[in-house]
C-alpha cells in the first residue's frame, strides 16, 4: 500500500508536483497516467526516497522509503531502464544489487531466467537493446520478491511480444496480492492492464477511480445517424428536428450525423415524425483514449505546432511573410471546419482543475529559501 | 520548507467538482481487498555495512576502468622504477637515497589512482546507476562508506605491492654503491654515514612502501569525496589534478623577494612534496622531513572532504 498525502515538489520556480494525495492498494494494477512532464517520474522518485518532497509525505506500508528496513525486499522499482553501468555485465549488475540486500546469488540466476536474459547474462549491458535494458530493469525490480512494485513506463522500447509479457506479468503480480503501480502516458496500454487509474496533469490529481468508472464518467455516448445519400434536405430536416428535441448534432465528414443527448429510440421516433428515412442508426461511445485526451488537454506542457517550414522558404516577396496562404494543413482524419473530436462536448463537461495560474510559487514569502533552491 | 501562509497563498485543487467523480474511498473489488497484501516466503533479513561492502566489491571488480587504471599505475611505478635503477646502476656513485627512484613512477601512477577514485562514484551519476543503487540501499551514508572502504583498501593494496616490488628491485640493483664525498653526512642515514655505502634504513623502507601507498590511496579517497561533491567525472578529475600539480607549479614562479617565502610554503605543503618527502627527496623542507606530517595532513583533509560528501549525498536529490 502506497499512500501519498499532500505531496508537493518544487524545483526553484517550477512546480513539478502539487498537493498530490492518493492511495495505491494491493491486489490490483494501478495505472499512473499523465502526459509527458506531468510529474509522474518525480512522484515515483519521491515514493522511492530519491527526491525529497518540498511538502507532504509519501509512505509505503506506513514507513517512508528511507526508513524501510531492507527496502528492496519490500519494494521493487523499475525507474529508467538505463540506470545501469553499461560496462558491467547483466549478472554482475544484479549480483551487486542482490548483495546489497542480502539476497543469495542463486536468486540472480532465477530472475535472469524469469525475464529471459540468461543467455546474455555475462554480456556487458552497454550492448543491450532498449527492450533488453527494460528486461534487466524488471529483473532488478523482481530480485527481492517484493510486495510493492513500481514500474515507470515499463513497455517503452519493448516489442509486441515483450509488451504482452509485461502486461501479463503485472497482472499476475497483482493477482498474488502485491501492490503494482505502473506509470504510462499511453491510455490504450493502461486500459488493457490496469484495474484502477490515477490521472495527473501538470503535477495535480485529475482523477482517481477504477478504469470502468473512468470510462463511464469520461466517455460521451453518442449515436451515429445516416440519412439517404443525395438527399441533403432530409438531413437538414432531421438535424432541425433533433436540435428542437434537445439533441446535440455534429456533422461527420462522410455526411453522417453524430447525435448526443438523445436515446436511440427517441432519435428513431423523431426521424419517423419528420418523415426522414434512416440508413444507419448505431450506438457509439468515445474511446478511453479520447476521454483521456479530453481530460488532459488543458494540462499538456509540451504542445506541438504545425511546421510551416517558413525558415526554409526562399526569401518571400516583400510584404508577404509567413507560409503561403491556404496552406494550413488540416488535421489528419478531420475535415476542415470539423470540431475537434476531443473538445469537451457541451453536456457533462468536466473541466480539469485549473492549475494555479502560472507558477504557483507563493509570492516572495521567503526570499532566502528561493535563493537556495535556485542555486541548484 | 513551508509556512502556513505559503500554502494558503495557493488555491487548493478542487476536490470534487460536479461531474468530477473521485472514487478514492470506495470499496475495491479484487482477489485481495483491504490492506492485506503479499508476503514473500523468503525471510527478510536486516542489512548492514557488510552487505554494502560485498556489493561495492562486486561493482569495483566488474568494470574495466578498475583493471585499466590499476594496471597502468602498476606498470608505471615498476617500469619507471626499473629504468631509474638501471640509470643509477650505471654510475659509479649514488647521489640519492636507495629507494628514491620509486617516486618518479608513483608521481605519474598517482594520477591513475585519482582517476579511479573519481570514477568509482561519478560513473554511477553519469550512467544513472546511482538511482538504482540508492533505491536498493536508501541508507546513503552506508553506500558512501562501503565505497570508500573498498576503494581505499584495493588501491592501498595494489599501490603497496607496486611500491614494495620497486623498492626490492632498487635494493637489489643499487644498494651498497658508494656515496660521493661531497654529500653532507647529516643528509645520510646512520648506517650509510658510517660505512660510506648507500643503504636503505627501516624508516626509508616504511616511507617508500607503506607511506607512499597510504599517501596515494588517501589521494584517491579524496578524489572519491570530490567526485561525490561535484558529481561530474571531468570536473572532479580536473579539480584533483589541479590540486596535485598546481601549487607546486605556481610556487616555481614565486621567486621574487616579496613572495619567495609564500612560494616556499606553497611548495612545502604541496601534494607532490608530501610524496617526494616519503622517498626522502623533498623539494622543500630539508632532510629531517620524512613526509609523514604531510601524510597526516592529507588524511585530515580527506576526512573533512568525506564528511562534506556524506552531507551532500544524504540530503540532495538524485
């Protein structure tokens, strides 16, 4: 059981994690989800006592990590796979970790077999691929047969077979009653692995609920309605009728309508009343990925913009700077003028908590403290 | 770190907005509900410094940099010692103490030990291994102490072997040669002064073997502490080489009347003078200087640096 209370971490003026409280329970896989730079790794490091929280505390089984007697026997962690001296062989790397916590050397052979690295045990880890490095890190985490396991982005760099393996491994570890805490920025991966989700954005808690609840609360149910092709007047008539009945109608690129806010039988009745034939009436729900994107879209630190290649263009004619007009490439898979599918729909809007505007560093309450932090 | 005023200055996260369900405290389904979890069948033992020492020994012997730096040091000390012995052996008289030839090789060899001392800790920071290590052993002081012990004993043993072998070679090749008459008898040890033939005294043996090895291993330990403080391989190696060479080089330029005395002090307390004094060929300080006082000074400085390194490693984030 991992318990964080009011966890806050500031690096100088930047707040990486702010007032984070959550519990990770044994017997299930808990996914720790957030965009890049949202504070997942910082939180993991604070759990492991590598970074000291600025405020708040986090305990494992009631103890802070640095107070745990023989920590590797209680907690296993995969932080980043390359946290290894590349000149040392896989066997010696694991051996030195085993010796550190009084684990017999034969256990090293055992975990090397579990992760499938026995053949390269005597090879220096410098030559390992990303996937092999990841497996070595997982071997180190399993070494002490711990009851709490932390994995930071475990599927990074693994091939499909490896991803399936780690997915099953985490589920099995959880089914043995262990606490399994896995960070990821991939919702799709977590949907397949995790039972429970903790979502953070910009270092703050956005959601803490089971995967089932997460889908139920965050995915919008909608109906796809298609009227006969070549009869736009029928479509317009239906759109008007649905809108009148309180439905929310969005045109889709292929001419269909995306209707939310009305149950399917009611849509059928309305179409019948308006004397519009239907070619399609099907129920849909937004994917978990969509729900996650919608939740975190306000909390993404690094947002890409379109590459206009203006810097490569020949000197443009005077008075005409910037990219050629009409060259605004549309978002793939989305017709121009189409609303963003990840935009919050009007109904059941859930706004992520607004992060304290700009850096939530308190006003110059204590300048000396700030200075010491900046000096790092 | 925080005052109540600060935490009030920040708006709290809205705990539950309408439509923002937080089911943190609901009952969780699963095979192991509640706080009861897995318990390993293997008994959990309390760990102590011995475990950390075994781990550090595995670490230091399983990387190539250890083998390379110590092998180069060994070859430099023995090789240059042999060459010196040959050169001195071809002369009719011996103008310096019998074991003094060991100094020239060790002057270069100490740079290898310094490099290894730095690498023992900074390679963990540069590869990220330190995070793995400190996760496996959150008692950071224990990790640092184990590293210091293992490195110190290893570098001391290897340096002692190299110096002893060199001293044996020199005794075999040049001991017993006549000392030229122009040398002040007060500069010689008792036996040499009595017989006129160059002989190494017990004190000279101790200085040229145990003393020299202790001195170099302490320098390596200081490098380890500096590496912990700076966390950077090039930074720490540059600092240590500067510390070893600069005071002596600078002192050579301080020859004008106004600063000569300062230059002499600088030379007397330089790292190189400490080492050469142990071989009884001090750059400054006269024949009575055995090098041991400077060795104790170095030990004090190293201890202080290690305490600083301990304070840093146990408080800073990694």
